[in-house]
C-alpha cells in the first residue's frame, strides 16, 4: 500500500468506527481486525500505519466527527506531510478543497457534557494523559518465578514502582513468542489492576471470591498471593469471558481456582453456600470503563448519561450480592475502572451509610485519597484510571 492508500484505508475505517460508536456496534479494534482479515495483501507496516492514523484521529476528537475524511482533514490542517497525502492518486483520498479544514479537533479529551463534572478531579495536564498510549505492563507470576529472575531473563524489562511483581516491556514486544510467556511466568496486567489485587491482601488458606472475575486477570494475581493454597472462586455472569480463565489458570500453575457461572438475576442462589464464608470478596464491578480510554479511546464516543445510570444500577446490585458473603472481620474490595464519582466514591458512601457493620480502611500508595478510597490515574499512578476502596466488616 502506498502512504496515500494507507490514509484512505484509515478514513474508511474511521467511517465504520464512527457508525459503530454512535450505534453501540463493534469496538474499533474488532473493526480493524475484520478490515485486514479481508485484505491479506496488507503487510505489517501497512497495518501499523493505518492503525496509527485511525487512533491519532480518535484521540483528537472528544465527540465523533461527522466522517472519517472530516477527521483526517482537520488533522492535516496542522500537518503538511499528512495534507500532502490527499493527492487524488489511485486508492488515495481526493485533494482537500477550500473550507474542509474548518473542523476543529479541540484540545479537551473529554466529551463536552462530561467535562464539567470532572473539572475538580483532573487538571488539564491530567486530562491529556487519559488518552496517551498505554505502556505494556506485565505481572510476574509468583507461583513460578520472581521479578528479579524475569528482569535478568528479559534485558529490555524494567520494574514498575509500587507493584511488587510488575514489570514493563517496550511497546510492540512480540509477547506470545517469548518463552517466559509460554511458560506462564508473566501475565499482561496494568499496574492499576495489580495495585487493586494487592489491596485484597489475599493469603494462603483463605476463602477468596472474585465476584466479577471476567477472564480472570485479577483472579490469577490473587492465586499467586495465596501461593496456590486455600479456596479461590472466580464468578461471573458472562460465560464467554469466564471460559477464558481455565486455560490461563493452567498455564499459570493455578489449577486450584474454581469457576462459578452465575445466572443473571438469580445470582444469589448459587452464591448462597458462600454466605458469611469469605475472608475477602473482590468486586471489580462492571462500569463505563472511562479509566481505560488509553486503550480504548473511541469508548468515550459511546459514553452517555444513560450508560452511566445503567452502570451504577449494576454496581449497586453487585454490592448488594457481595456484602453478606463476607465473614465477620473479613474484607470487601470494591473497584471500578472509572473516574466517575457515581460509579466509585458514591457507591462506597452509600454502602457505608446503609450498613454500620462496614468501615473503610484507608491506605497509602499511588494515586489520590478520594472519599473512602483511592483514585488511580495515568498521571498519579502511571496506570489506567481506577477507583477502589477496601472495607472491613465488624466482628
């Protein structure tokens, strides 16, 4: 593909991504993967260049632009090299006509309707970091290795501060080709997720429940902290996501993990045997995911007030399920990959106000103290955006 043809491919993809985002269709990564699956002639350099164009445009616009061409023309107004690719050659975009460059990409990464509600939370510099490219964070699997061993085996690796088992590798590392990956010595996990798993303080011999386990990233971290001893249950209502955990657990040497597929709306029936039995329950609740904009920048085009309302209702439901499962003296760790108070801080405040048996345990570490918990941001914690709180149940 010529450089100009790569730009036209990016424009075509952006058109599809804009339609999908406004209609709650497939994610950008899914659409890009489909696009290139149908175009086997595109080489790795072509795919990389097209992706770079696409995500540059997505990060530039807080709200969906009218078309992919309008987005790229706006960027070309500030980039002569990009503007030169609008040359009208075969498979290239048509030349820019006067007036097309009037579209303004803006400087604030937040959707206008959301920006004011976060004004007191993140300053201008911090807002910009919400859309920076995320680094490649890994967690060393303590069931099989130590960080010191991995740092010696991987010269390009560097330790992640405040994460006892965290390392980082350069972007673009062919991770699955590494023997260390194949041997189950490392797992991909953002620093924020590692910090939250560590806040559970899971120990050998305990009974620990990961109530919204998904594909089990945090479950595997808990398994390592438990040294493979005790009872660790990964529960979720999503069969597809939960089915990814067993092969990951086998590779990690964490075969003691139990999986529990829950029936949405009737979760309490399956969870009943765990009533008052858990030393710790981790509630990594479903949320809008605004803390992951570094990885999924077009998701902010999907965020709406109604999506926040649905998310907060789900979070309240999950907390209601989790609270009675904790034994007296046990802990509940609540987390969301969101910086929105209704999803984080206010959920914990509501639980504490409704039940005097719970007390918040404040902790030091990366991020900011925020209400009864902590807020992690790319600037303050070098991680994705999270809110989390650790609560203890009275004896």
